[in-house]
C-alpha cells in the first residue's frame, strides 16, 4: 500500500515535470530570440554612430570649402580695392578665383545634400535601433515571466510571457521592415 502511494506520487511528479517541458523549451527559444534581437539592436546603434560620423565629416568638408571660398572672395575684394602693378595679371587672377568660388559653391551644395542624407539616415537607423531595443526588453520580460511558471506551476504566467513575446517579435519585425 505504501509502495502504491509512493508510485502514484512519483507518477504525478513525473507528469508535472513532463507538462513543464513545453515551458522550458519555449524559454530556450525565447532566449535565442533575445540574443538575436539584442544583436540587431547593437548593430543598428553601431550603424547609427557610423552614419553620424559620416554626416559630421561631410559637414567638416563643407566648412573647409566655405572657408576657402570666403578667403578667395576676400582676395578678390582686395584686388578690386588696391592698386595693382599689372591690370592684366589682376584680371587673370580675378577670373581664376571667380571660377574657384563657383566650383566651391557647387561642391558645397553637393556636400549639403550629402550631409543632410546622412542625417536622415541617422534618424532612420536610430528608430530601427529603438524598435529592436524595445523588442529586446519585451522578450526579456517574457522570458522572466515565463520562468515563474516553473516555480508556481501556473500557466497564467506562461500565457502572459508568450503574449509579451509575441508583441516583442512583432516590434522586432517592424524593425526589420523599417527603412
């Protein structure tokens, strides 16, 4: 009789462990998703930093060309004001530096467009990174809440965890779809 009760007890424990296997498997899958989404978030933030650096470098080029353009304008102003020994040479220099000013002006327009594009890219990548970060937080919360199921044996925690996991995966999916 005592042996029968012990056997029933062992079967009940084995059955409970068997029913919790799906919780453990789902937690393992969630852990993989957390790692993958975390990696994507880190990559987006790295890409954000690279785009920000490209924008900053492009604006620095713009500034350098602006300074050169302005120095040529000052030089042309000086040629107009000061008396020169050779009017022919002064006219040649005016023409040369006027062309340089025009060239710099056009290059600065291109640099402005390029830098602005990089800045737009920074914003877009930042939004994608934020989506992955939020998805990571939700998946981590889902993992923790699901693990409570193993302690309490209550399916409600697993259901809540899976709900958070679905929301996190949807957010991660939108992060992949954003451009």
